[in-house]
C-alpha cells in the first residue's frame, strides 16, 4: 500500500496559503492542508539576515503525488525559492490512511 507523506511549505500570508491549499485539495493532489498562521522566520537571504511573518502549510498526500504537489506549490507560490520539504510518515492510523488514499484518487492522481 502506498505510504502517506507530509509536504511542508510556508507562505507570506494566510490568504495566499488558503488559495494554494484550496487548489491542491480541489485538484485531488492532497486530502487535506493545515494552515498555521503567525510563524516568525529568521533566515539568511542574499547575504543578509531577514525576518518574516509567515503561515506554515502542511499538505497531507500520498507519496506518489509528492512531485506533483511540489510542482504545483512552486507554480502557485510568490516566493522565488519556496521551502518545500517532503516528509515521510512513520505510522498512520489505518482509517486515516485509507481516507488520504481515497481523497487523492482521481484525474490529478493518475
């Protein structure tokens, strides 16, 4: 059975994250997204340390769709170099796993 993965990314605003998350769910590229507003990021970019307020998005999908999710996030994202990390899951409740697989079946998942 195909394993579930999380795709972690961040957005500069909740509005942009919701727009992207809705499209991912509508296209059946994922079963669910969680958007966590209010994150503070400190990072080095183009030779200086920056601070940003961002929203975290955790995308729940199947491993076979991870590349398609990554490509869709990059295409919709306003950042030049968005954070996109695919994280394997160690264990998933069987019923929840079945739900993820069922919700990601369809045209986009083929």
